[in-house]
C-alpha cells in the first residue's frame, strides 16, 4: 500500500534528501521546505522505500502538494 507524503505548508523546496529506491524510517526528514525565511522539515509518515519523488529543489509548492510516495 502506497503512503503519500504531502506538504503541510506553502513554500519552496529547499533540499530533497531522498531518492527513488531509498529506504526511510518513520519520521525521517525527506524534504526541507523554505517558507518565510524558515527551514521546515517534511518527515516520512511511515517507514518504507521511496517509490517516487514528485518535487525538485527550487519548486514552489502549496499546502497539500504531493512530495514523496512510499511503498
């Protein structure tokens, strides 16, 4: 079953920390967003393997944007 990791704030993708095929643990930071001059980590909501990364560094995203899919 796929797990979707979504942005919880509007901002810019500052750093993508994972790649397809990488294993992550629950609460591991997968992306760092920048919003209002603050860095905001986005964490995996479950352990698994990265199936897809849907954003790139520098992308402007909105609250609810799909960032990473885990399996």
